[in-house]
C-alpha cells in the first residue's frame, strides 16, 4: 500500500536560489514516517475487531487517506446491516463500510464506494 503525505516546503528549507537543500529531504521523510506511524497507532486503537486495526478495511483506508472530512454512521437500518460512510471531499472519495455479521467488523463495500476523477 503506497503512502503519500503532502509536505509544504518552508522558506528555511531553500537556498538563495530557491532550490531545496538536499539534507532537508531526510527531514521530509522523517515527517512522513512519523505521520504514517501515528495513523497506524490510531487504526490499531479504533478499528481492531478480532484482528489488528491496520489489517482491517477501515484501518487501511484511514492510514492511506487520513481522517475523513465527514463520517455518517447508520447503526440501525431496516433495509440492511449497519453501515458507516466516510467522505473525503478534497480528494472526492466516498467509502462505504458494512458490518455484515453484526460484530463490528466493518468491511468495505466496493460496489457503492466511489472514487471520482
């Protein structure tokens, strides 16, 4: 699973010609690594249901895209199992998670999840 993190270049990271100092790239990698491990820890704390949280569908999506902009929870549905919908407005992604067995093991519903390009 590729992981990307948007890092803004700071004024102090550049030389007088506007070039990024080569040593600064290691700082960028450290910042991305720290953010990645924070997300893995969060996923393990909040999405573990019989397995490690980073292995679940919700955990994988959280690690890759971060905190959703909006979460809609539908725990009591007459027409189907409980679901949770995550919206990422800037990236224009919508992920539907369904708890098919009723034990909190939400799985992604690929047929309804959208990625609009």
